[in-house]
């Protein structure tokens, strides 16, 4: 899980994937409560074990022996261990739910009765948060808790969302745009906002989150249902195998006791995976929550594992938020130091990331110390939409930087001329996907162009490697950007994406999703704006940013509380890991049966057919110790695998073939070999119990 | 030439001949099953029965047509046997007893060809030719129909149509089975098999005994008996009888015939799903299983451990000296692996473990390489199950041949895999629990259990071979095995058609590097392992009490 490690160190969260041994103890009462047959019935495999345990208990009462009672005790422990696995998984969710509930204390809301008009202050009334209705508008000022989910309709505020995200740094929320949604239970730290309520009480985000982590609303996912069917049918086969064995045994002159037959049955049916299946599911959802992702349905989780196409927004996901200066290109006859100096001077007052990057580049690459040559008489000319230039007026010269056309005009007005080399450089930078900024100076009323600053998108480090991994897993990555096709292509190539959608409108995005789905592909995307909502709803996996609008959060089937678009890649990995864990433990469980047969069958019939001793390849001590050892192994392996079920099996992105080879070797072959060793070791101990050997 | 060289040479010739026919026959079958054109004789048949050859059926209609047609087949065959005494060429045989007639009718319609009677002393020529031989063609074709419908389910997208049962049936019989069996029959006649309408030669033997030697249309029935993986012999001794299988050469030809269509169908499968590697993978699994069992049984027989056999010097009891241990083992594994049930030696006389291996071969579910069509759909169902578990292990909703395996498909696959073992185990369990059926056993101890287990294994898997040593012509066994054959044939078929329907409704999804590759050695190994483990886990206990207890 090395790829997933970075966001697990959130405060106020249960550490992901680790099993605290104390959890076993605290979950014990829950697991005893789950012995209720009405609860057990939901898990057919373990229900069969429980029925078997009841029958053998009756037999042990009527025909007591050390062997019979030992088997009975371990049969009950098998059931108990299965319940324990589920209880531990649920317990971790409950701890999180408790944290969330604390945020959900009842608050008083200030509901707007009549809005403010022309200097008349708004009239508000105090109501309980639980009495708020859809569409109500409430006032929240600094220090107050937001009473319910909604959108800010007026104002801007910094909000502490640590209650739900675990992130202590406050976030900015403002009306209009894509950062207008607020969550009930979070606290306004500054300013005053009007919030329009968009969720009914009891259906708020926090309510859904609590239900989710507690597992109360957990529904079996499609693959889990399919796996359950397979496990149930395997159970039926083994019930038939065991039940029909008795007539054959009687015919062979060696009728078997109920205890032995139940022991055989319990060892054969897939108890390992049957016991851990629901724990794996709960833990998988939990792992998503640890990564601050809320999946609204199990279906979405599995769809994420199956995704064929990832639509990734360029800004923030693939590139750092802003363009940065990469290189200065002077026109012939101008020395580079002069260009760098001029570029830096013109940008000293430019607080945009682009401006700052120019200052940094001049300093780091061209040795121009920042702020060295600016006196108090410098007048900075800010950027305006009309001039499309910014710059600085010094006593002896004026410097301007900006779009090629605007600066060119400025130069011509000042009696200078922009040479053909300049326009060639500008075109080259545009063609390569960068943004050219022309720098010019005017000395004594005569202007000349000095050169060009090449601004370009900076691809986040490590992205190319991640996309290569995605490709290995058969996932196509598509970049969505508003840039022109040339720029888009350059970035897509640099970042190693498979495809791009340039000058994308929401309609284009929607059309792309539909086209991919036509071909049978599953599409995942992230979005935050209201205009993303239709596409989020159409995509098979739509991850809405928590900072986004309510409409977007409503439309998606997952919400990322960290509002980190890169998270999509991790989501896919976590969901795949969930499926792999299920498959691996199923394989392990079935493979285990081989060894158990070699332990139990010779033990049952070696009395009548001494030649069957040859099947006792483990050389187990006695029939009783062989059977008991198999039953104990069967029970202990459940406890032993609980940590793996909760943590998930190790997952490294690779091709399906490579992954299958690895997992088959570990869980298939390992599943065949492990019980031979385990049962033999147990037999060495068990055979020393008086009354067994 | 010693036995080993001869045995290896025979196996080599057999494999080479199959390899030679693999491509032409497989591709021919593809053309037959996908062609838009009807032959004139076919058009005439469709007109007579009122079928529109261009109409496609839903899986339910396809299954209903198949069941109705087979039902009529059972009734007709039952009626023929019950009225035999009034038919011409009855050779003086009377009407067949109701329980036996039911058993036999079911047996031939289900491609099982379990025979609780002796052909030469029970069935006249009319019943043999217009009853049994007709069903030999039909039941073989029906199996192929079901396999093709399943393949169409994989290939088609977003439709509820799986093809037309009547068209598939007619084409397979007219264009494939009839021409091939004519060729095979001629070859068999040339090799010495009999073909006449003789009412029987009455002879006095050297010892002064009277004996009737029955002739009949043997070669023609023999051809389709092997080609259609039927196995119902004209004579009680089946392919051990010199009139049916006169020479070692005809022996090889018969083994070749019974493997021919099941093997070639994997090519058809690969071509129809437009990925020949898929066909090769399935064939590789079948071949691995078949070859391993041939090696195992041959080894057990040639080593013939056990005091009596060691004293005799060879495990030749129940085997023809014409064929010897090697050819007998080759035939036995091929016949139990193709659900044919023809025998050239008596499986009951095999060594304990050798007989156990034959039992296990059927227990695999008849997939090595299985009956005509049934072998292919059997292995495909196992492949779906293997892909399901393995697919989860690569972190995706499992998919096979570009179709997803969801709860609905797994439900059908699970029921399919449940069906056969349930029939075998409950049937054998009931038989062993009551003294009546137990009295049919001619042996006691583990061998007796093997006999009864073999009977139900053979019936439920529609194999039809017998372990012998069991007096199966009793009301209990006739009815119980009849039911086992019916359930073992049609429950899986309906499930497979439903599976085809479920897959056809899905859209085909694109293949990516993240898709589990279902060709190549890894998958072949996986599918082979799953097939062995599924059968092994189910039958290990009862095999331990039968063959293992006897042979270890």
C-alpha cells in the first residue's frame, strides 16, 4: 500500500488498515450477540456451521468424550471467530461514527424571515436546526456552527471543516462559483454568510456519513452477491458430499458419528472466506473513508475497480494550479541578463503565481537578485483587461510585459519596431503549448522589444509514472482542458496521458462520456461545478469535490472531502484492492480443502480399510487428533486472517496476467500448502492431550 | 514390436490424425453454423415442419423447442420398444418391459446409451435402426446446438436471440453427422465390421452347443455410435465384439471418431468468438486432462499391482487380447472422457486405481474432451467459474470473452456445477442405503460400491458405459438411472441456454491490459486445476471408500 500512504496521517482518524488487538476483546460481546440464528442466517456458510455445532453439542451431551467435546468447543469457536471478524470491522466504523456524532450537536439556526432591503437589516428568527426546511435561508456569523447543508447565497467566510475532513486548516467558502457549498456541523471562523439550506434534517451529509461508516446502510455489492451465491452452492455440494457419505460408510462397515461428520463438513465448506467476507466489505468502505472519500453506494465502489477510462481535469490534477516561467528568450542583440532583469523588474509588484515565478526564475537561473535595483521612485503599472500589460515606470526607462499583440502595439506607439525574430519566437512558444509574454523597454521615448518569457504548465511530479501504471492496468487516461488543442496536446504528451479533450465545454465532456460508455467502457471523473453535475451523474464513477456545489455533490456517487482531484487514482486502487482481497481469500479458502481431506478421510476410514493409511501423508498421530487438528486449523485461520481482511492484500498496479500469477502463487499454492504444515504442527500439540491420542 | 512401442505408436497416430482434422472440420462446423444459406433438402424439411429458418429464438423458446423435441423422442422410442413384437424384422423378440423401455428410451435420447439390456437378444432391427440409431444422430446434434447457442450468447450483444434450434439441429445432422458417419461406416465395413439384415445364423459349436450368431446393420450404427459420442452398442459386448470392432486398426478409428467432434468444436468456438487462442486454451485443458488420465490408467494397468494380477502376469481380465492393455486403456479413457460409453474392455476388471481413474474422468463432468457439444459447454461453464474467482484476484468484475460475470451468471453456473454431483451422490446414496438395490451388486466391499457409483456417475454424466458387475436391469435401477440421465442431461442444458441468454443481453466490453487473459499457459493451468479440484473435492470421500480402498 505504499502508493496510498500519504494521506493516512490525518488527525482524529482511526489509522487505516491496522488491527488493534484490543479491538478483539472489545468486540467480543458483539460477536456473542451475533450468534442469534436470525442474524447468522444472513451468512449461509457460517449458519451451516452453527447448525452443525448445535447438532454436535447434542451428540456430545449424549455420548461424551474428550474428543467430542474438544471438537464441539472448536466448532463454536469457529462461529465466534467469524462473528468477531465482522464485529471488529464494524467496531472501527463505530469509533468514527462517534467522532462525527459529536459534530452533530443540536444547534440554533438564525432563519431569515424577511431579507435585507435598501439599508433595512434582515429580520431573523431563532429556530432549532432540526426544524429547518429545504430552501430556508439562515445567517451564520463567525464562531457559529452551520446548522445544515446548504449553499452560500451571500458573503464569503473561512470555514473550519475539520469535523468531517479531519483537516485543521480552514477553507474559504463564498457565494457564486464552485466553492459555495457548506456542510452542517462545520464552523464559520470569520465573516458572515447567508446559507440556503439544501438538505432535509436527518438526510444531511453528516447523517449519511455516519450511516456509511457504521455500516448501517451497507448493502452487498454486486460482486459480493455473486460470490455469496458461489459460496452457498459450494456449501450445498459439501452438505451433499457429507450427508451421502454416511450410507457409504455404513455399507463399508464403519458408520461415523455426527461429531465427525460435522467436523468434516465444517472443514470442507468455505468457512474462511464465509467468515471474512463481510469484514472485507466493511473494511474496504472504511479504507475509502480513511482516505476521506465517501462512496454513496457499493455499486460505485466496484465500478471504480472496473473503470476503463479516467477523465482528469488538467488544472490541479495533472498540472500544478498555474503556469510558470520556464525560460527567457532574448531577441538578437539583447543580452539575456538585460531581458531577465527587465522581466524581473516588471514583475516585482505582480503577485500572481506567474509573476512570482518570473522573479524566481530570474534570480535562480540568471543571477538577478530580487528587488536590487528598484528605488522608491518606481511606479508599478498594474495589469488591466484593457491594456493586457503590466510593468514598471522608472525614472530612466519604462518596462512593459504582456501579450505579444499588446506589447507590440506599445512598442510601435513608442517609435520602435518588433522584428520578425520576435514573432517567430512567439509563434514557436504558442505552438509548443506554452504562453509567450513579450518584454519591452522604452528608454528616452524610444521603445524596443527585449525578448520573450516562456510560461508553461508544470506537470506535477510523478504523474507520468502513475499514468503508465494506469495503462498497465488497462485504464485509459483522458485529460480535460479548456486550453486550445495545441497546448493540450503538449501537456498531454509531457504528462504521458493517452488522450485529451481540448476546449472542452460541459457538453463536450458529456458527449465524451456517452461515447465511451457506448463502447462498453466504464468512465470515472471528478468535478465540482454545477455545470459538471450532468456529467458526474452520467459517469459510472463521479467523484464530487467537497468544496464544490451541492448540485455536484448530489450528482456524483462519491465525495472527496479533501477536494483533491488526484484522489481518483487512489480510489481506483482502493476499490481494486477490495476485489482482490475477496478473490484471494476465496481461493485460499477453497485451496485449503485439499489438505483437510488428506487429514480427515483416512482418519475416518483407516479402521476398516488399513490401506487408506497411505493417504495420511502428514502422518498424523491418531484419527481423533487428525480430525481435531483440522477443525482447530480451520478456526484459527479465521483469526489469523482478520488483519489481512481488514488491511486488504498487498496491491501493486500491474497487468492482469502478472497480478494473477502473483496472487495464484501466494493464495492458491499457498492455500494448498499452508494447511498441510498447520495441521501437522497442531497435531504435534493435540496428540499430547490425554484422551485424544 | 513390443507393447510399449505399439501403444505409443497408436497414441501418436491418434493425436496426429486429430490434429490433421482439427482445422478443416472446426472451420467447416463454423461455416455450417453461421451460414445464411440453406440446402434444398433443408428448405424442404423446414417447409414440411413449418419452420421459418430465418427466425431467431429467445433462450426460453430455444430450450422449449429442445425439450419438446426430446420429449417426443423419448415417447417415440418408448412406443417402438413396447410394440416391437408387431414390427417387421423383430427377429422374434417380444415387447420390451416398461421399466427397461423407459430406461432405454431416455438413455438414447439423452446421448447416454446406458444399456441395461443385451442388444442382440432384446432389440430387433427396426428398433435398432429407426429408433436407437436415429436418436444417436439427434442426441449428438442436440448437444452441439446447446454449445452453439452458448457461444452465440458470448458473441452477440444486447439481444435476446440465440439462434434457431430447428435450423441448428437440421444443419448439424444433414451437413455434418450424416456425411461423416457414411464415410466412417464404409471404413469400418472395409475393416471387417458386419453390415447386413441377417436374422441370425444358427450354429453348432465344437463342443456341440447351439449358438445363434446375430448379424445386422452393425457398421452403420457403429459409426454414429462413436462419432456422436453415443456409445450404445449393437451387441452387449459393445466395441469388444469383433463384429463391431474387428481389428486394432478399427479400434484406433473408433477412438478417433469419438474424439473427433468434441476436439474440432474447440476450433469452431475459437472462430466464432473471433479469437482462436480461446479455442486453443480450452483444447489445451481438455488435452492435458485426457493425456494425464491416459498415462495414469495405462500405468496402473501395465503395472497391474495386486497379488492375483502379478501372478497372472498382466491385467488382461476383461480385456481383448486383440487390443491388450495399452489400446484398452486408451479406449477406456477416451470413452469415459467423451461421455461416449462405448467400451472395448470391461472397466470393472481394471485395477482398483485404474477403474477409479475412469470414474474420476466422468466425475470431471465429461470435459476431457467431453461429448459432442456437451464437452464444450461443460468446460466453458467451468471456465466461467475459474474466471470468476481469478478475475476477482486481478481487481475487476470478472469477465470472460468480453462479457461480465455477474450474480445472474454465477447463479446459473453454480446450479450447473451443483446438478451433476447432487444426482450422482443422492442416487448412489439411496441405492446404497436400501437392501433391494444392494442385492443387484455382484461384488462386495469397495468394488461393490464402485459398481453402484459408476452406474450413477455414468448415467448423470450421460456417459453410458457400465462398470459391469451390477445387475442393472431391475425396476429400481432402470427407473433411478433413467431419472438420473434425464436430469443429468436436461437440467444442465436449460441452465446453459439461460446462461447464453444472459450473456447475449449484455453488451460486449472492450478488452484491455487489465482484462484477465483467458488464453496462455497460466489460464490453461488455472482451468485444469479448477476442473480437477471441483471434481476432486466432490468425489474424494466416496472414491476413497471405493477405488482407493481397493487399489491402495
